[in-house]
């Protein structure tokens, strides 16, 4: 029997079945579960202190030596590029007027938005070319595959260059979104021929540079960018001197024309070097074939 209406202080005489006891059985407190990690975080060893600690067990000297030949060429490549941009900005800020400086800032902003489209082409070439260049055996087939790969990258680079030049041609249409000053817009439009010339060959330049890196022609790139590191800023400083002395009227159009000429020279050197390396490969294949026939 069940007694109803019992007070809070009086215990109830209602019988509790076994099933009910199982349901209302208190749950044991378990340890707080930690969220699971996956991937490179799963070992739990990735801490901030690991970034600043050095262990001989984690350092592979043989692997480090494989990357060592790339340090100087890649560094000089980056520094050689940056030196030209710094020299241009220095000339624009210290020599040219306020309108030219404002126009240069707009042009350079658009330029920085367009160049990444072809910068990836150099990285792709560095990934694909070594597999062909370092293939063992079948020298004749390897030389033919290398020639086709380089030509394909040239076609892609030229195609990207045409697309970028068409985008540069749209600057007069989008310039009003950057400024409403008509004088600044005139300065921006004066730089379009130089920027367009730079962009139409920039795809070929990146394709050639990536292909040379893929063939590990590091000494040539190192020497060329060392020369460019000094010659490009020197020419820009010469423009500054001629402007300050009144010998030549220098504008951002003059600077970008000079900078695009540098890119044309650089592109020509890259592909002339590739043609020279291809001739060497073909000559070695012909010599080995002739030797084998004997």
C-alpha cells in the first residue's frame, strides 16, 4: 500500500522497484574528457617551447645539405626583386611631386594585385621540371620531354601575360575608384604603357625563372640577380639625379618604362639561357647515341 500526502519531513512508504532503482542510480563522476586532436597535433608535443629549442636528434644534416645550394640563389632572387621596388619608391617620394607620388601609389597597388597571378607559375615549374630533368635512362626521350615541358610553360606564361595586359588596359576605367583628382588620374594613365609592357612578359619571366630553378641552374640565377641588385637601383638613382639637375623631365611613366625594360631584359636572359641548356642536352644525347652506334 502507498501512503499519499505525506509531508516533506515524513518519509514516504512507497516501495521502489528494481527497475526504478536502476534508472535513478546516481551516475559516477568520470574524469573530464579532453578533446581529441588529429594530424600533426595528435602527439601532443607541439608546444611553443619546441620552436625555440634545438635538439641534435631532430636535426638531419644530410637533408639540410640538400637545401643549402638553394639558399644563396633564392635569397638573391628575392633581394634583387625588392631592390628595384625600393629604388622606384625612393625616386618617386624624394624627387617627383605630390601628384606623381599619389599616382605611383595607385599604380603600384594595382601592380601588386596583378603580379601574384603569375608568381605561382614559377612555383609550378619548380615542381614539374625536376621530375623530367632528373629522370634516369632514355636520354633521348628525356630531352624531348624537357623541351616539350619548357615550351608548354612558355605558352602558359605568354597566355597569362596577355590576360594581365588586358587587365592593365582597364586601369583608365577603374582609376576613378581610387581618386577623383584629374591630375593624379593623368599621372596614373601615363604609367600604363610601362606597366603593360612589364605584365605581358612577366608570365614568361616567371616560367623561365622557375624552369631554371627546376634544372638547378643556381649559379646563373645568383650571378644575374647580383648584377640586377646593383644596376636597377643605380639606374633609378640616375633618373633622380637627372631630374634634380633639370636635365630630364622624370615622371612615373619614365620610371615604369625603365622598370619594364629591366623585366624584358631579364625575361630574354632567362629564355636564352634555357635555349643554351637545351642545346647542351641535345648535343650530349646526340654524342651518346653516336657513341652507342659505334
